[in-house]
C-alpha cells in the first residue's frame, strides 16, 4: 500500500485541542511538583535560608533542566498532534463519507492511510456501503421493511446480516 502523506495534521480542533491542552497541563504539573519537591527537600536537608534565597539557589542549579524541558515541550506537543491524527483523521474521513451517504450522494469506498488506527472501520463502512448499494438496486417490491416498520425484528436482522454471509 503506498504511503499517502497527510495534508493537515490538525484535523479535529475539539479532540486534538483537548489533547494538546492536557499534555501541556501534565508538563506544567510535572514542573510544578518537581519545583515543590526540590524546595521541600532543600528546606529539610540544607541550611536554613529565606524562600527567595532558596528559589535563587534552585534556579541556579536547575534552570538548564527547565530550559531543556521548555525546548522539548513543542516537540512533545507536535508528536501528540501527529499521533492523534492517526485516529482523528480516520474518524473525520468516515464522518465525511457518512454525511455524503445521508445526503444521498454517491460515495466511494473508504480507505485509510497506512499507520492509521481503526483500519477495520474502513472495512466495516465499505461492507455497509455495499449493502446500501445492493438494497438501492433492488426493486421496492422485493425490499424487506426497514426496522421500526410493522415487520418483525428478524427480517431487519436478515437484511443486516446479508452482507456478512
């Protein structure tokens, strides 16, 4: 299967935005907790000093580590967006095709990219698409009633299971 490059990494602002915010908050909590731990540790094990002097000493010793973590943070956030695109992208494309189908438009079978999550969703959607296309080709008189009509649930199950046989 040829590798299809993504044109957009940030596909679903709601889902991917929450993931980015969550990753940033985890980083912020981690830096905050490490600072608090270092202050308490230094307070118990080091000489008695004022809080500003303690923070100045910690800044002098640990500023390089903080700078490195700030520099790495954008890489982590970018990777979160890239990784999330592997599951958000397929769902986005699936939703587009479902909307087209609901509008009565012609819908081509869907194929996800190599490396995407939930590849089986494409197969299941394509099976459903084939079933809908087969049903649309059949004359109205030979179609089985839809679920919710006066027909029994068994006949609805027969239509749904026809594509799996």
